[in-house]
């Protein structure tokens, strides 16, 4: 239970006001709906561990750290602490270094940065206020049981909301307001149980629509009829939530719909012109080889052979098929897109064309409710999960992209080029593997970081260069195996060696990594398991 913490109490007050805005009245305490909100609010769960320093509970926004590690809160880290250099025997190879740095390797949680206040049971939070049980939050106020909110206000149980406000149980939003169970939509307001909308308002059970209002099942209604139906549906939502403390998601409702794929296929037959994308692996292969040369000192070829290693801690990407054409649809395992039934997927052009040819009757939508919605919307509840914007070149097997070029199996990807097997790359070049990497270049298997250059297996760091196997570092250069460090150079295990000692050691260790990759196409150690050597 949340207890009576000031942060929870303020969020509870905002929860009640958000319910009044969305549902017409309050439905109870925020804590009563915790399980229901967390179900959709997290694309990956928060992890709670006891601090190895103080024993207090520490929150982590990623579940990948090995369980046998040591834990520390950001406020407990002594960034001024000096460490002795490792001995000759302790640096004879990678295994020796990993073993030697065990006492220095603490994974850091409760990461709260910038101008942030009133944060509880949350991590990876920056410039935010009143955040409760959330992860990866930026420029947001009043958020609970959610992950990835950016520039939001009053969001509850929502995953990846962006620049949105007054949301309950929403998934991947952009500039949306006053919505409940809105998925993958933008520039929309006052919408409930919808998916794939753009610039819509006052909608229930709508899919793929553009610029409609006062609509149910994609059918626009006279304002008076819509108002009456909306009040009926809101009353039903309120009563069921008060009674059961949960409701099905829009994806779950879609999963109960009757199969109309044969009819959809016939309706779309001959109506869609498909563009066969030209794909060229050569620029991406060359970029991978160049990145290996920069980071590992030697070109490595055969990118596909290293895909298992590069995707090890990244988000999964499923290859599905359009029910209308069999064309590939790429379903990223992020923000609950993997919850959408695969037998309800179309490519974007098909989804937009289906809007024109598959219509519901007014008599049907006027009788819709939560119990029978799946029986009524089955013909229209087929969706595209693709999104792309701007000029893009040579994008291969990517569902979500903009202003990018020469990218393979990466999502979302924006202002980026020469990238493969990565989750959420933005404003970066020559990035392979890893996830949530911004403004970075020549990186392999780096995570949750900004402004990295020439790094491998680095996590939760910023403004670092030529760094290997390191966690929670800032302005650390030409170093290896550093944890919770700032302003170091030529360091191993947080101890500075000087360039004359560091350079030959780096050459030896990087050579060992390179040989291991050439032989087995993967590395034994990564940034998530080196803190548990001999303990797993």
C-alpha cells in the first residue's frame, strides 16, 4: 500500500481530478487501481532492491541487471572516492579484471537528475515533479505507475506518453489530451478505446481514423446522439471500474472479435498499390565493419552473424504478416504493441483504405457497450502499427522511423543513420545493438545513455568517449570497467593509470574481446552481468 506519503497523497488528489475530467466523477483511491494501472503502465517492470550501502529500498528502471549484484542509490554514491590501481595479476585478462572489480561494481538506482522534486519509488527521472512508481521520466509532472513519460502532465498507468495530459491507461501517445485506452495515436483529444488515430476528438472504439469527431466505430454521429451515447458509455466504465477495479484493454477487446480477415482481404483486393522497397544491406554492413574497426581495432564482417549478441538486451522485433496481403508487418515489443493480436494487423496503406470501404451502421453503434463492443467493431478493428515521417533512405524491417537512412531492425529511429539491431536510436550514427541511445556515434551495445563516442557495453552514462564495460559514468574517457564515476581518464576499475600504462593494457584487452567475437560471435561478459562474476 502507498501509505500516507506526501508524494502519494498529491498524486491521489490528481488522480481523482483526472477521473472527474475523463470519467465524469471520482471512482476511488489511486492505490485501489495500482495493479490495473501497472498492467499497461510498464513496458518493462520496475525493479526494487535493497541498497548494499544503507539497506534502504532502491528502484531501478531496467530489469536487466544480474540479481547477485551490489546495489546503491544515486544519493549514496561517493563520486570523490579514490581507488587503488589493480595489480599486474588482476589485469592479465578480461576475466581477471572482472573478478578484481567486483568490490567496486555497484549498480546505481534511484537516479533523479536535474530540477526534480517529490519523486518516490522511481528511477531515471529528470526535470520532473510528483512522480510515483515510474521509470524513465523527463520534463513531466504528476505521473504514477507509468514508464517513458516525456513532457506530460497527469498520466496514470500509461506507457510511452509524449507531450500529453490527463491520460489513464494510454499507450504510445503524442500530443493527446483527456484520453482513456488510447493507443498509438497523436494530436487527439477526448478519446476512449481507440487505436491509430490522428487529429481526432470525441471518439469511442475508433481505428486508423483521420480528422473525425463525435464518432463511434469510425462513424461520425450528430452531436446530440454522440453526447447521449458518450454519457452512457462513461457511466458503464465508471461502474465497472468501481466494482471490478479493472477493465479489458483495447487490445484485449480486439482479441475477442470475430475473424473478418477473409472479408477484409476481399474488400481491399485491387484497391492498394504496394511499393516494393529497395533494400541494400551493403551500406549497413560497411558501417558495421567501420564501427568494429573504430571500437575494436579491426574490421569484422557478417553483421547477421552478430545479431544474437547485438539483440541480447535490446527490445524484440517480431515479423508478422498483413491479414490482407501477407506483406510483412514489424511488431516491436515496446509500449505493449506486442499485445495487439497478430491476426489484426495491416500495412499502413491497407488500414487507411479499409476506412473507406468498411463502414458500420448507425443502428449498430448506438447500441454499443463494453460487453458487446467486440461483436460490433470486428470489421473495422484492423490496425497498422507503422509510423514514418520525413525523408528516409534504405530503411529495412523497421516499424517506426523518421528522417533516417541505412537502418536495419531498429525502432523507433529518428534523425539517425547507419544503425542495426537497436532500440530507440535518436540523432546518432554508427550504432549497433543496445537501446535508448541519443546523440551518440560509433557505439556497440550501449544503453540508456547520451552523447557517447566510441563505446562498447556502456550503460546509464553521458558525455563519455572510448569507454568499455562501464555503468553510470559522466565525462569518463579512455577507460574500462568503471562504475559510478565522473571526470576520469585512462582508468580501469575507477583507478587512473596514466596514458603510458593504460594504452598497452587497452590494446591487450580489446584484442581479447575482438578474438572472442571473431570466434563465437558474442562476448561472455556484458555491462549487465559483470557485477555478478562468480555469483550467478
